[in-house]
C-alpha cells in the first residue's frame, strides 16, 4: 500500500490494560456481533469493512504504518504505544469548574459523565461540594492500543473510491455516484435534504475527493420525484371537483324546475 490509497479494512481495536492480570478492553470493531457481545454496539452505525484513506490523517501513526506493509487479503496484529497512537495525557487538559458554572450550563456534575463545553468534549473525573474537575484529554490518551486487522479490498475505479470517501466522511452508503467527462455527479440520499450534519460534512467530502481523485468538477444533485400515490391523489381530487360541479349543476337545474312549477301553479290559480 502507499499514501493516497483507499482501502477497506476489518479491524478490532483493543485497549491494553495497565496491569498484567487485567483483560484487554474492546474499544471499536467492524463486527456488529462482536460489538453487541461487548456492549459497544451503536444504532445507525455502518458495520462491516470500513473505508480508510492512507495518508489522510484519519489514523494513528502506528496503525497506518502497519497497514502500509500489508496487501489485500492479508491480516495482522500490532500493538501501538501512546507515542504512535493518540499521544500522552496532558495535565493542562484537566480543568476545574465551579458548581455554579455547571448549573449555568445546565450540566449535572456526576463523576464519569461525558460533557461538552465550548465545543470540547470531556469527562467529569471528580465532583466535590464546590468544584468539578473535567478531563478534556482524549479517552485513549496514554493508552497502548492493539489493532487486529485485515485488508479486504482496494477499489480502483473512480466511482468506487468516491463512494468509499462518502461513507468514510459521512457514514452513509446510499449515495449514487456517476463518473462524467469532467468529474463526478453525486445524487444525494433523502437524509441529506434535512440533516444539518451534511452541510458540514460536504466540505470535508469535497476536500478529500479533490485531494485523492483527479476530478475538475463535483456536482451534488438533489432529486424531488413526485410519488405515484401523490399523482393518484391529485386525480382523485380532480374527480371530486368534477363531481361537485355536476352536483351543483344538477342542483341548479332542479331549483329552476321547482321555480317553473311554482310559477305554473300560480298562473293556473
């Protein structure tokens, strides 16, 4: 493999214990059954081999180095120390907040709870009567990680690579990608029409597509197709309007007949 390649990888990521008598803890996996067994299954997550861009800054250094040395259908296992993983814990990323500040932010200060403050995610590690200590370090900072992995595919066509980038950056596989003379036409799934996350993700998608594919133009297409049932409803409404008009005409005719009969009766009298 080389930098810039898009590959599909099956993997398990384990947090190695600090003590020898402890067991490794599964942090992430592409296997849905294994995720359920270890209570880390997430609804809406796409399981199965995941697309990865080598050299795209999405991986830890140690994991990427291991992938670069393997080919399709090859599997391996590698332990990555913090220096080539997430990094070491930084004491400056642990901050104190007052209880009053937590109340103002509508945060219930419970130890172990994950919170978001000023666009930073952290974990409450201590909550006393007056102060709350929050750790903004990455949960895997300072941890040795073990990657069990297998490279299962390396797509070659422009469309397949683009589809992989879309899944990687937006976590959705329902895009329709078509290669054109000067680039790509990408038809958006229904979800994109109302998902605010898409408006942020699409700039990342465009950046990755331009960096890793030789395309001049990228066109996103939103389709609004009239459903057949909607057409049937409109026809039914038209039929009802026609029936109402007929009823009105019949009603007007009957009223005229009644009026003529009344006039005839008056003249006879």
